[in-house]
């Protein structure tokens, strides 16, 4: 997440995890949402970088990439959870 500090990472991560869990139809608490959002933002940034997508600095673009990464993470975890 470019252009945000530690507080921004926590806020964007929490929002991204919460939005992704709503999109996935799951309910999580603050901790899992925060963890999902922060890990998802890392995944989203890496994927966007590999695809050559430039992420603009700021809250909106960071949130969009984070939500996409968190949704991807939740879908991957859902695949593993169904097989177990």
C-alpha cells in the first residue's frame, strides 16, 4: 500500500477484510478481518505489480487492491476448507 502509514495499513486492512468477508458471505471478527485484509493487500499489490498495473498512492486505490487481494485469499482458503 503506497502512501499510507501504519495507521493507514490497519484501517485499510480492516476495511478490506470486512468488505471481502461480506462479498464471500462469511462473518469474521475484527482480528480475522484485519489479518485477511493486511495479507490480502500484500497479495493484491504483488499480483498488480506482476501484471504491470500501477497502483496510485492514496486510500481509494489501496483499498481497491486490498479488497481484491483479500477476496482472492478468502476464495483460496474456501477451496482448502471444502476439501478437508
